[in-house]
């Protein structure tokens, strides 16, 4: 074990950047009626598997929330994390307002616009749901809320969605994320959303897997459920920072895409069969052993992996049901794993993948391994001739301020490390006084798959730095960094979409030159 990994402080995601200005939240189709499928925009949507048709439709302004209003103004959750096109789900909403509007926005790329209104229901009667309670054994926030509205997704294209809740008196606005998932991924680039990580950080009701009323681990939840709303910064907040920019880029490239979540991958053994690529996004920390096994099996069968973040697959979790359905609970006891009744009954310990009991470091899948938090450092290119940097114009030693952060990964052969592996960016960092490096790495396996790992959590959000779609720089990241990350990501996605990348672009091992490793 590398003791240095735990020496850089407690980890939390970076604050979400402020959203862009929003237009009139009532803009769009006219009023709906009591039938969730009537009077909505969804009836005019194209075939659910025809991305070109979908992108030919106009985007919709006004989807972004600028001022959510007080916490008590409106809150809600969906009783499904994902649905297949045409399936129904329930919304559970609490508000003191007399009525509210629900608008379903598909996130993507519509000639520069980032979203399209697919469905809307106006004049939904409001209701103040009961105060949540906390399970004393696991400190899990439980709502017990009744279903407010059933929503039929007939006509909704596959994709990543934000459902926007707006009180009719204008007092409150919230998002509810939802994935309309793909049943088949063969021949496609799979965008794998990370709702387990969103829920782990969600502090709605005063508890997350990190914090409780005392602000620390002593009173944190041991289990968290999807049967509660997200607080404003998580759920949609993490999606907008760490996932939405990649969704927009991938759709702009016109690649054949499939949408899913890590929970669906864990549940469906054959879901990734024939996929060209699986994409893990900027903050994808919490995985079940089943999800990891499915992704590794896909890699070994020739599916490429693009790890566009850092700290991926760090925590081992278990999913359990609630009264609303299966896989609605995320269990992660972390250091208290021995107290977990599931572990006592024979389940794997819900702690870090690299930790005992049952240590299985994530580096065997990723090539890199999480090394610390927090850092803010320049990104330094060391192999400018690598195919991933084609067309960027970078030279050896090119440096891009602030691109490495807030968490980072590196190649560390003290852990299982696939070979051959190339380090193409080797960026010095100092993490609370400890000197280390963040590595962007690429390795290939005998089955032909290529695996690209960015090594920095800021990779996906940097896609929006001074972007053509109206993005902006955060953390001081400049336009040059945005250009580098966009072009490199395009190169990776296009190359991976063409088939097993190791057959056309085999990795050239360079750890001896970079780290002096035999």
C-alpha cells in the first residue's frame, strides 16, 4: 500500500461553476393536461435510436437554473435512476406552492445549444410531503414520500436528461437527473453516468457518505438512498460539471452513442457486449464489484476504455433495494466495513478497492491509480508525438496551468499495472507538501483494447473552457488548455470508435524513461 495516497487530506468535489443565465422557465410548448403523454413536446421526437434526427431539431433556451430559491421551496426525486425509452417512472415532489411545472430536457448538442425540451407538464398540484426521518442504525435519510406524478417516456430519445421543477409562484427551481438508457450498445461509444457517486456526496437531509450533523465521518451515513432529492450542488450539479461537457462533445462529433449508468452495467451482464468504447466521466468514484467485472470483461473482449477523470473506481459499494425498487441504496461502510451486516453475511467489504479485506487495486483496470487531494498544478506534455495529441501542436514540456486538479492519478508500479503502458503527460504536483506526479497514460491489452486515462479530475470540465458552445474557464484554466483537451478527447473518441485501438495504436511502454522502472 502507498501511504502517500492518504496523506493529502479529506476529499470532496470542487464547487460547481455558476450556471449560465436562464431564460423564461415557462418558454416552450403549451400547457399539458392530466395525461402525462398529452400536450407535450415528446410526441414530435424522432426515433429513439436516430441521433442525427434528434440533433436536427432545435435546442431550447431557458433550461438552466440561476437561482434555485430556498431549500424548502421545492424538492423532488425520480423513483428510477434510468428507464428504457417508453418506460414510465414516478416523480415524488414536495412543495408548499399550490402548483408547479415539470420540464424534461435532453442534454446534448443541438447546433451549439446544450439541451432540448422533450416533454413538459404544467399546473401539477403541489403538496407538502412529510418531514424525512433518519434510520438510527445507518443514519440513512428516508423520506417515505408518495408519488406525485407518473411520467411516460414514450417518444423520448435515449440520452442524459435533467427534469426541471419550477414552482408556479417562482419561489423555487430544482433539477432531477434521469438517464433514458440504451438497451443495446454494440458498435457504440457508451457514456456511463455515475449516479452512485452523485448520491454518495448528496447531503440532502443533512447526511451523506462523508458528513453528518457534526460535519465529519463520525456521524455520516453508512447507506444512502435514491429515494430522496439531491441537494443543489450534487446530482445535477456533478452532472453539469463532470459529465455534460463530454456529452455535448461526443454528440457534436456524430459518433454512434449509447447511454447508461454504472448501476445498469452492474445489473446487466451482457449490456456492454460489442461496444466499441466505455467512457467513465470526470467524477466516477463509487463502483460495485459487478460493475467493475463487466467493464473489465468488455475491455478483455476488445472494448476500449476512456477514463476522463481521476479517482475512478476508488470505493467498493453494494446496491440494495428500497420499497421503491431494486438498486435504490448505495452501501459503503468505508473504514467501518467490519460492522456491515452484508459483509458479515459474506458480501465483499464496502471499503476502498485497494484496501483489505479483498484488496483489488483499481490500477489493474485503469493503468493509473488515485494518488491524492487537493492539488492545483500545470499539465505538462511529455510525449507530443503520441497519436492522442495529433493536431494539438504541442511540444515536449508544453505546460497548461491549473489543468491538474483537484484530485489526480498517476502510474505507480507498487500496484498492479498493465503493460505495455505509455505516460504521455507527466505533471509535477505538490500535495500538502508531498511531491508527486499526475500522469495521463495509455495502455493496450492482448485482446486489442486501448485504455486512455486522463489523470486529472478537471479533464471533462475543461472541455468547456472558452469553448465554441459558450463555455467558460474555471480555476483559471485558459483557452489553450481548453483547445488541448478538446482536440485530445476528439482524437481518443474517434480512434476508439473505430474499433480496438490496440490493433492500430499499440502502446509503446516508456516507464523506464519516465520513472526508471524496468
